[in-house]
C-alpha cells in the first residue's frame, strides 16, 4: 500500500466525528447548564432551546429538563458538524472560543429573544449573562479544540518508522 492510500485509510470520518464530539459536547455542557440552573447561577431554564415549542410549565419539570438536555445535545451535534465542515483546519483554542461566543451572541442577543427562547440580555441578571457566556465559551472551546487536535495534528498520521 503506498503512502497516499495509507493516509486516506487513516483519515477521520467527518460525519461520525461530528456526531461523536457534538454528542459529548451536549452531554457534558448541557449537564453543566443544568447544574448552573439548579445552583441558581443562571435563571435561564435548561430547556430554553425548545421554549417556543413546549409550555414553560413543562420545561420547569424534571421531564422538561431532560427534553431540554436532549435538544442541547442535538444543537451541539449540528453546531459541531458546522464547525468541522468549515473550520476544522484552524489550529489552537482561539477559533473554538470565538465559535462559542458567536453562538452565545446568536442565542442571547439575536435569535433567542426574537423567537422567545430567552429574554433580551438587558433583562437578565449579570450572573445569568456571565454564566451563560462562560458556558458557551467552554462549550465552543471543547468543540473547536477537539476538532483542531483531530484535524491538524499531523504527527499521528506519520508512518510508524518515520519518527525513530
């Protein structure tokens, strides 16, 4: 097998990678979001992404929490797919941080208040805004830096004998 065929064989499947990383990003950071809510760091319900589709009273229940967490996982999978398709070759943690800030801006300053997912940022407390900002910062870092490590770390793609 020549070297080019060997590289193709070792390349990462973008679709499976996005599904896997997005699932864990949503699972981990959606869980952190739930902890933030129950410890009152934020007043935004964990199910805020589905607020336009479900009754607010339902989202305040335990089942509503799980539905919100599930939709955060789905959102994370879609966001990871977008990131890996467009930005996977960017190196370092900074692109992921910027990506997280971008999604925070979309959800809390643009689309969220417009669709009824969240209140306008001016109506939220400082603790809520800051906690949500930090959560999205870390969520974006998780997605971006994981993709950067997978798609820009060429050392692991070298033939086994080349590094000796």
